[in-house]
């Protein structure tokens, strides 16, 4: 599996701290109640939300990343954080609902068909009035290496209609290979 191999060494996205965009959302009160971190990797964003007192769950398909997230939670004494090996295309199998869902680099890694499955599951696990925050690579990022780029038009088309688009703004996605950060979009949608 491609992502399992990338976690054997440090992935470019594994900055070993929360993404600044999510820190700002928390400071603004945009992270509410129970939190699900989809594609959580080694758990940096989820662990930060748990440290703020939010009951937090993280899900990722890579068992090695989940193992590291669980170890970090234990080391930090964060009993309100749980990490599960699971497929984000089957979110409804969690049998839970959340007030906030955060996504740091998952959505841009999904193909069109996977996005449809993901969004169907997201609708089922996000409580009415709940918020989904997505941070993903922007088409404004120079070059063509790395993940698929998201365009403003694609994001508007994806989230308008069933969802209420609360925020769509350019920001930066910190990585280990982009000095100063990569160009990204931060979208917030309400269920």
C-alpha cells in the first residue's frame, strides 16, 4: 500500500504538530463538541483538539500511523482521544455522529468516485448544523508534483447544494518540503 510505505519514513505532510489553519479554527471557536479527524495520520491535529477538551476520534487506513497516534495520546495523557484503523470511504460503519469533522490533506487525495463515497459517509456522521473543515492543496501551488490540486470552482460545485459553504479561503498547508508552506484552500461547510 502506497501510504503505508510513506509512513515508514516521514511523509512530507507529517510535520509533527497541528496544521496552523486548524489552530486558528480552534481559536475562533469553529471546532465544536465531538471531533472526528478523517485521514488523521499520526494524529497531530486530533491530539491538539483532544488537548482542548474535545472528545476526539481519528481514523486512518494506515495501521502504523494509528499506532503512533495511540502512543502519542497515551504519552500525553489524553483519555478523550481515540484512534481507529478504518476506511474513510465507510464512515457510517463508525455508528457515531460528530459535531466537527476535520480533514488535513485527505480530500485532495481522493479520486472523483472516492469523493462521492466519502461525502455520502460524511453526511451520515456529521450532526445537523455540524461543521466540516477541509484543508487541501490548491491549484495555485506551482508545479505539478504532489497531490491533486483543488480549484475554487470544484470546491464550490462540490459543497454548494446539499451543504452550506461557510468559508472558502486561500491559506497555507505546512509540509516538510515546501518552505513557508504550500498553497492551499481551507473550506468550512455546515451540514
